[in-house]
């Protein structure tokens, strides 16, 4: 909850709110109230285990037939909770937040997966840039939507632009990582030469994945063609990133690439609308 000016509530304000609720429900605490959480839009569910744990910590009974990754229809019941009026008031304030944002991310991830089909792999590695407190929630939401959060399933080394700069260039960075005997992914941005020249340099040095991280389709086309011209295309996987949107996926499907990394277009997805309705009072 927030105060009248939108600032986070202080401890004394939260205590005051709790006292007001106790006074309001004082004569009704013997009642048993059941409420349901309803999806107000179609989407993909995420956060159900978190919601279950949260409701139990408040002393409520929580029940659902759904699991994370379930497809939701508009108007579908997600779960129901049962407790006294005070517990239900606390639940309404907290449970929607534990479900709606993760489900929004999972829904966007599922859309990306469906758009890509079998044409290329879509991953979303941007969860690493999220605040530490929600990293696990965001990462799980992406997975619930069906996407991987890693560009390679096995052990790999990701040489981003700063590694490349520190180590003296693309070739030097790749060669430094070779003794680690892991898949080598190197980020290409055209810092030292053209993007296509850096891609060739990476492939010749022994990189396994060339990540064109400029977000510009013309750079991707140039890299693909340059690697083909040098007969290096079969030696590396080509990945693409850089503020990619869901609308870009159809265009990228026409290109000879292997992986698309979508970050904020998925992680900044709007919350999936939900509502909390009391349906029974005993």
C-alpha cells in the first residue's frame, strides 16, 4: 500500500491500517469467508506457488487446480482462499501482486515462443538486470512462458562488450576463454571494426556463438553474409539481441539465424489483469 501522495507507507502507517481493519472486522472475526481470484484476460499463469506460500503464511486456506505455465481464459477461476474477514482483507491486498506481474511476463514469453515456432530459438536473459529481490520470480516467469533464460544449456562463457574491451579485442577475448573448455559466446557490436569483421574474427578464433547485439537488422544481415562468404557459417551459431520486440520476430524469421534474445519486451510486459471477489460468507 501507499500513502496519499504515492510514497511507500511507513511502519507506523501500516500499523494504523492494521488497527483500523481490526476495529472494522472485530464483530465478524467468527465468520468464514471464501474469495476467488479470477483472470480478467487470457494469458499464462505464473507465481501460483509463491501465492500459495504467501496465503498460508497469513493463515488462509488456498486451493487451486492450476499450475505455473497453465493457460488461462478470460473469466477463469485461478484459485480460492478461505479465512476470517481480516485475513481475507490482507489476502486481497497481497495475492494479486504475487500473480499478475509474473503472469504478464509469462504471457509475453509464450507469445514470443509461438511467434518463433521452430524457426529459431528465443531466450530471455535480461532477468539478470532485474533487482536482486525479484530476479528469481522474473526468471521463473520466463520459464513458465516456455522460454529458456540461457543461450546455451551446457556450461558456457559469455564474453560481453566489456570483457572484449578489457581483454584487447574479440580475438584476444575468445582465445583467453578457449582453455576453459566451455561453449564460448561473444558479443559483437562493431566497437573495433565493422560488425561483420568482428564476427569473422570471432569465428576464426574459435567462438561457438556470435551474438550480434546491436538491434540493427542490417548488421545481422551483413554478419550472416560475411560468414557465408568465408565458409564459416556452419562453424558458429548466430544470435541477435538489442531491444528486440515481439513484432520483430516475424522479420527475423526470414533470416538465417539461430537464437534471438528478447529482454525488456518480455520483462516489462504489463500485468495480467486479475480480480479478487468474495463469493461466500458463513
